[in-house]
């Protein structure tokens, strides 16, 4: 179940984790956020279904072309 408010993805295996959207400066106005989360869910299902067949493929989250890390420091 994808939850855009919290920017977390709940996967079939029961785990929940944050996405890169959490630390992106575009997260409030991003047009692609839901599509990215849906893609992550589909990718996770693929790894669950074919875990033994694709064990040679490194499991990692895809990069977003529009990702820009928001600053950890709040300037006034």
C-alpha cells in the first residue's frame, strides 16, 4: 500500500521503508511521485516472485531524474 503523505511503501513481504521522495525538495509538488512508488512496488513483487532466478542482479532503488536532495539545514 503506497502512502504519499508519509512517502513510505509497504511491500508484499510486510516491510515498510522510506523512499528517496522523503528527502527531495520536490516532494510536495512532484508529478511523478505516485508513479515512482508504484514502480518500486512492482519491482519488489518481481524480486519476491523470482528471488532465486535473479539473485545475480543487485537489488537497488531506481534513480529519479528529478530528485534533488533538500538541505538538512534550515536557513532563515
